[in-house]
C-alpha cells in the first residue's frame, strides 16, 4: 500500500518548510508555492516531496495544480493551508486592493482548496485540514486592518468546514501562533532578543502534525500556541 498524500500551501523557508519536513517522514508531500527555486531546493533535500509552482489566488491555476497532484500522487488525505497574505496599515491608509488580495490568499484559496479536495475525503471517511493562523484572527488591532479581517474570515470558514465535515470523519483545525516566528528577517529585526523569545518553525510543525492526527474521540478545533515567555495577546 502506498503512502498517503499531504498537501501544503505556502511552502517558504520557515514554517512551510518545517511542516513539509515533518510530514514527509510518513507522507508523500505536495508542496505549493510561487517560488520555483525554493521549492526545488527543498525537494532536492527532502525525500518524498514534489514541488508544484502555483499562486493559490489564481483559481484556474490552483485547479489545474490540484488535478496534477491527484494524477501524480493521489488524493490528499491532509491539507495544510499555510499560505498567507498580510499587510500593515490602519483602515484609513490601506489600499483596498491589498485587503482584497489578502482575502484571496487567506480565505478564498482555502475555500477553493476545500471544495476541490473534500469530496474524496468524505468518500474515504477520513482526512484533515489544518490552517496556520495567528491572533489577528481574534482581534482588530488598529494597524492590522489590511490583515486581521482576512484571518478572522479564514478562522470562521474553518469552523464552518469543521461543523460540516466532522460527521463525515474529516477533521478541521485552526492553529493560531501568538509569537514572533524564528526566521532570518525576524532574527535581524529583534537582534536583541534571546533565542527562547522566538517560536521555532519545527515546533509549529509539530503542533500541526498533532492536530492532523488527533484521535476521533478528542478532536480540537482551535489551538493557540506561544513561547513560554510570550505576553498573551489573546486568552485561550
């Protein structure tokens, strides 16, 4: 029997890559991102991974990519929506097109992914969707007007999916990351911070794995994770 398939969007150098590396230990992983060079680099270093260059906001391209994944690897059993669109600015200053673009990445891409992949999971009676989010999904901070509404919509869409798909044996979960993630640019920006100030991508990937493999008698929908020293932006 072949390995099951995990599809991961937004495969960048941090969290996306860590999720791919974690799932590739036991799954065939389809990696989706816009950066072909980065995808090929990860594929060259990580067995059981296949790169697919795709902008998830391009519905036609996403549909074609998902068909290619099914042809190459099979129907995804797990879908991790890690692609993210974000921008800083208050509601007076943001470009409406930027907000719309972020909706396309964070919310509409999830809808298209789910509509395309859920029927096979329902037929199989198993599967999982995990969205990586953050605390902007729970609060409207003034300078996050170009981002927070899209993540809140994503979280609510996830909950709607969970309520619809749960009785069919398909688990849906949203993991909010209340932290500064350990990346090259965040290390530079917060150069004065100690190592344990940062949330490690591998540890985030571990939580995504955990959510995707919870026993059916104890499913979580919402998970809030943060480093031990983080000031809680949202209670939970």
